[in-house]
């Protein structure tokens, strides 16, 4: 194998590792979506249950 082929294969391997790492990080830390409850959607104060 020549130097050019060796460099090409190593660059491809590093790129694959980077993609695999990025995917595993996404699964470990999923994006949290903030949910807002508008005032008119809340339960009235007296109907809320105590936890």
C-alpha cells in the first residue's frame, strides 16, 4: 500500500469514529424540549392535588 492509500484509509477511519462518537453522545444526552403550560391550561388552584 502506498502512502496516499494509507492516508486515505486512516482519514476515513477517523471520520467514521467521529460520526459514531457524535451519535453516541446524542443518545446519552437527548435534547430536552421545554414545555410551557399557559395560564388558561393550568388546573384551577383548588383542584390541584398535593404530592
